[in-house]
C-alpha cells in the first residue's frame, strides 16, 4: 500500500501541531459531539465518557470477528477503549462502555501496543470506541509514526463524533468505520441517551466520506482506505433502517460499503425497553436487506441470523 497519511504528517511536523491543538481542546472539551466543556487536563472526568487526560484501555490484540476487508487472514489489530460517549441501553459490551472496565495508559504505552499489533502481522490498527480519546490517539500516532508504524488506522466509532475532532483527524485516519444507528433522533434519545443523533451522525459521516471516499481494497481484498458503515437492525424497526440505508445511498454514495448486521440480542437493560427485550426475527432482518437493495446500495455485507 501507499504510505499512510499520518507518516507524511509526522515527517512535516503537522502531526505534532495537531497533537498540540487537540490537547488544548481538552481544557474545554469539545472532542466528541456532546461538547461537555469539562477541563479534562485537570484530571476531571468527561461528563459522560468518564475519561480524563489518560485513555483507558480494556484490551488489545488481533481480532478475527470484524468485517472481511478488515480481518483478512491475520486479524484486525483492535484496541478497545473503555467508556463511551453513548449510553445505549442494549449495549453488548456494557461492562466496558458503561462501567469502564480497563486501565489508564500513557501515550507511550498505547503507541507500543500499536507497534506490537504490527509485529503480530495484523492488517491495520483498529481503534474501537475512540470518540472520547481523539487527543490521546493523535499523541500516540505522533510517537508510533516515529517508531515505524505503517499500518492503516481504523476509526471504529458509534458515530456521535464532532466535526472539530474530525478536522484534527483529517489525513491521519485511513479507514472510518462509523455506526449509523438510527433514522430518528427521538428514538436515539430514548435508547442511547443522546441528543440530535441523526443530525450529528449524518454530518460526521459526510465529513468522513469527504476525507477518505469509498472503501478501497488491495489485490487480496484487504481495506486500505475509505468508509465502511455498520448498521445494526433492531427489533420492531426501532432503527428505522430504510431511512438510514436510503441516506447512505442518496447522500453518501451507492458504493458505500455497508454491513447490515443481524446479531442483535437483548443485553444490559434491554428487558426494560420492549421490543428490545426480544431477539431480532428473520423477517425483520430480511426487510432491512430488501430496503438496502431498494435504496440502490451496491456493496452490502449482510450478516445472516444464526
């Protein structure tokens, strides 16, 4: 593959300048779309993300359960950050995202994790739930670019990202992988405890696509650059899947690589929120797949019900 963009930014000194600007924003944090304005440099925790100056990591390693263009044969080099800027009542990783299971790490340690993933042969470095640790990721990128990291960087997000953060990441991230969870913001407010999700999410996805374009694969089918979208189909069509998929085809690109996911099952507090208290049905998933085809999307990864 061509040299990742962050390497050139490091060489020119621009990445160091981005790190400085990002770190300053932690004093009045607007580096996720909640804009909570907490001074995280004073070790105060973000209003929702519960993260201060240091990132909290749950685990890292080669992951073989991601989409085929990411996992390939050697795995995607995932780094799972603890906490999240969403509060989904059905989260399957709630002990990590909402209880913060993990430990604080310094930038140098996080950079060493990334180099280790490269040495293991992973196809990329995959930042999972990164929206609240953009400053820390940039600082790590500055370190590891000097240490010889050359893998594509994946920004694997719930999709509630600020344009301020995405501007800092322009040219740094090679592959954006946002969720597009809902087609209605009132539904997002009820089930993910977040305001204006649809408006913020769609603006973010448009900016991500502007930066990296449609997903580009190498000769072996491994993702090198571009946008890959995940959409989890919810029981009772709570996600308003047809509207989400129409948006992606109409306002992003009909060649958007979209993973229409069927693996919903009740977790965490889902039993308090019918119909989330039951699994997805085969007919519900089939309707979502038909909506994707009707929308004109040409690159679909449809994970079947098991």
